[in-house]
């Protein structure tokens, strides 16, 4: 019986799952053949153009790099790198309006900047862009009603989007991600990007009617974007990416009370729309220490939590897996603040091994670094990270 039992398991082991099957199994809290791996499947698991160029050079690849996220300066990863590192995901994005490009200009100090579709001004730093101006200066209800938000129906936004999702679904076996497609981030972030962080906190405390009106205006835009987008790609995707940062290194950026009053009901409404359009799982990104919000996020329909920032307060992997691992999938988790840029390759490999030991059991985990690979990460550490994920991520079928 023992030989027969082992033979059955060997057959199962030899019949490796394809990427889509592997991801779907893990998202169903089952153990597939190995832990799924993500590089470039989202704008939170990508690679900075400098790191990408250094990596292609290290690997001896001739490659022309395309930018897929201007603010974060993320590269579209070379397909040969995705193959080498066994990435199981491919994204599909809504497009910018036809003919619209963020035109870089120089300010009076000679700094390069551009203005996005919301009217927010972004200034160039050595490696990416930072906000340098928030366009809504005064909490005026009449002005808010007339504020020029991005045009959902602008020509070109949906060109080829359905076709690309259908092609990936029918002619590849990758897990398909509906990437962040509405201009700007989620509700809370977009509100303070428009108003400035101190101003928006004052709005919530002293002018709650205005804060709610601003959030509702943003929610309306987001929902109209995703109504179009999900109607096109919903039947083909396995994951829907969305995000809204609520945390900082030491704790929540917004109090749980304010979150539950202003943000949570609106996010619940938004997620309900998405779930009505697709069976894909909802991937939610929030940087920082967000432990107090996790029960709320599960309650309103979040399926996958990213990036699991390990050096942030109360974001210990073991605790999160123990408390939420049967109800929530996790994505990310390898430290990008110290380990990945500063560690030695063997230390990176050990970090991956420890992370997988904690997070992989019973499925519900996708391997990725805890946010995008930044410009200062050596190619040797990137290679070590993904080699270790492949080496240590296999599930044993031996009972």
C-alpha cells in the first residue's frame, strides 16, 4: 500500500499545474504544486526601470525598456525575465485617452514636472516623481461640483482591452490581473492628493460634509471607470487589483474611527460593483501598518492583501497568517527596506525561505517582495530572491 500511495503522489507531482491553475488553487486556500510567484503582475509587484536595466545587463539581455507607471518609474518587465523567474501573472490595463501624454515641463527652478488627469502636479526626483502641488485649495462645494475630473468615456481608453484579456485567457495559461486602471489611487489617497493631507484631515474633522462630498465625487469617477473596465475584462480575469494606502511605518495613517465613518462604506459600495462583474478575486494594496483595518477589509470583500510590509508595526507574518490565513490570501512580504537592497544574496535566500515557511502552508499565499523592486536593489539579490522562491516554494506531496 505504501508503494501504491507513493506512486499516486508521484503522478500528481509529475502533472505540474499551469500558472492559472496554480494561482486559482492558492487563492482557494489549497496547496498547489508550488507557491505562485508574481513579478510585474501589478503596479505593486513591479520593478523600477533602473533595477530592470541593471538586471537585464547582468543577465546579458538586449532590451528596450518601456515605462508602465510614470510616477513610480516602473518598467514593463522583459518577457524573458518573467519566464526565467517563473512569474505566474500577466496584467491587462485600461489605456490613457487617445493622444493624451503627460507632458513634462520645467518650473522656474529648472525642475521637471507634469500634471496628471486630476490636475495634480508631480515633480521629478532622481528615481521617481513626488506630488508638489495639490490642486483643490479651498473647501468650496460649488467649485467641487465643477471640478474637472478624468473623463471615463474619453476615446482610446478601452481600445483593445477586451481583446487583450480574451487573448491572454484563451491563448496563454497565465493568471490574468485587471490592473489598476482608473487614474489615481483609491478613495482616501485620491482625496488627500487633491486637497493635501493636512487639509483633508481638517475636512474630515471640521467640514465633514465637504469631506464626504469630495469622497463621493471620487467614488463616482472610480465606479464609472470600473463599470466600463469590468464589463470588458470581467469574464477573463482571475484577480482585480485596487489599492488605497491607510498605513505608515509605525501605525495607521488614518484612525479606525475615521476610516469606518468616511472610507469603509464607500469602499464596500465600490467592491460590490466589482464583484457583480467578475468572479475574480479582489487584490487590495495598502502600505504600512494596517492591522486594525484587516477585519474591516475582510468584511467588505477583500480577498488578497498586499504588500505585507514586514518592518511596519504589527505586520508580523506569523501573526497575520495565524489570525487571518483561512479568510484572507496574502501577497508579498519580503522586506524591501533593508534585506533586498542591503543584504547579501545568501541572506536574501534565507529571508525567502523563512517567509515561505511562515506563509505557504494551506495555500492562500503568493510570493512577491513587499512592494516594487526599487532602483537600489542589486541584480544579484533579485536573482537570489526568485531562485529561492522557486527552490523553497514547492509543496511536498509526501504525507
